[in-house]
């Protein structure tokens, strides 16, 4: 299983609204006065949380980096001249 880090940022109402308008909202749910939105956008998958005081949080999943493969140098056979 790949581990991916979460990053989050506290935002004001206007920034949260702009994020929701630019993303595709897959699911939403209200819990009391708090609203949760599962979004997909240009920056990837995120959860937007609208808090009762008008502020919000945007929680994103950092994409896992591809493993770095080092290309190994092949040594020419001893009987061949170097290139």
C-alpha cells in the first residue's frame, strides 16, 4: 500500500467558494452546521470543509512520487575497446 501525505490549508469563504467552483464535486454531506465536499480538480483529489464561522479547510492528498530508478552502467567486456 502506498503512503501519501495529507496537506491542508485554512481558507476564507471566498477562497473556499472558488475551490468548489473550479472542482467537480463527487459527494457532499452536512454534519450539523459543517458541510463536507469530496472534490476532484486540476490539483487532484481534495476534501473541502465549510465551517459554521464562515471559514473553511481544504485537505488535499499529495501524489506519491514515482520511485527513482537509477540506470546502472554496463561495463564493456574486457576484450572490447572502450567507446
